[in-house]
C-alpha cells in the first residue's frame, strides 16, 4: 500500500455522536452534540472544548445524560451545531456560533425526566446513559477538558434490545457517526468480535 504524508486540519476519524444534557447554573438544562466519546466498561470518557457551556456545567454540576441519536436524527444534531448555552459567546467559539438558552426547543427535541440525575433525557433518542462525572481535568495543552463519567442507568428503546436480555442488538442499533465533519450511519455488518454477546446475522 502506498501512502502520502498529509496535514489534515482535523482528525475526526469517525466516532459516534452523542447529545450531552447538563444542568446550567440557573437550574435550566443545556444540550450539546459531542463526538469525542468512548466507553471503558461502565465509564464514558468525553473530550470537551474548555470554553463551552457543557464543560462549564460539568465542572460545577457533575450530573449528565449521554443521549445517543439514531442516524436519521442528524438534522436535529446539526441544528444544535452553531449554538452555545454560554453567554456571552466566548471568542474561542467557531465563527457564526450564537447563544441559545433553549437548546431542546431549538433542536425540536423534547426532555424526558431522568431517574438518577437532574438533567433530562432526550425523549427522541433511542439510547440514554444517565451518568455522573467522576473526574474532570484539563488536557495537557489546556484547551480541552477530559471528563470521566460513570454510567448509573441505561434506557433503551425496547426494539433495540434482544428480547428477554439486557443486550443491545447490534443488528437493530446503528450509531450516528461523525466522519471528518460529515454524518454517516453504519453499513451492513462485516463480522463480530470473539467477545460479542448478542447474536447477529453474521454470527449465527
Ligand atoms: C457532530 C458534532 C460533534 C461535536 N463534537 C464535539 C466534541 O467532541 N467536543 C466538543 O467540545 N465539541 C464538539 N462539538 C462542538 C460543540 O457541539 C459546540 O462547541 C457547541 O457550541 C457546544 O455547546 P455548549 O457551549 O452549549 O456546550 C461537536 C459539534 C458537532 C455538531
């Protein structure tokens, strides 16, 4: 295989999009799309721009919900993209970014009460992880916050589960992927890990 050396301005190589609901100082709730998120056991690690409202909220109020949208919900995600809950808008935000106190309304999404944390879930998202930030610290450069959030409760659309089990069916669930700033879903299954628990078409 032949390779060339390149210098891409971003390295977003395709990670799932989540919508983080967090609590603002005045008791209202913020909602923000994030793609720097991955799971380690029952912990989800998040990478947040230091100046955003989400970073500010999690520094002071650790409760959050990690809401996972389905691929066809990308327009709602994109409606949130130019918005911040921060006022005034920090100079470090991307050009065109504007303050919006009602992110749920702006996205056309609806809050549903959580069971173990204060911020609400996003009713339209098929998967919700209620969580609490256990550690929030700056990255080595000081531009981002690295958040370790412990998941306390998981809610799933029952159509995504393997009936009678606690498994999410990988055949039924597809994340929304942020692939170098473009939105994608998954293609057909290619194979399974030797540790896969739920049966799938390729695994049977
Ligand atoms: C699909 C998508 C993925 C994003 N991923 C991240 C991310 O991983 N970390 C981050 O800090 N911002 C990310 N952003 C940008 C934030 O959503 C944006 O800065 C927003 O203004 C944050 O809102 P807040 O200031 O109310 O927290 C992403 C935006 C989009 C649309």
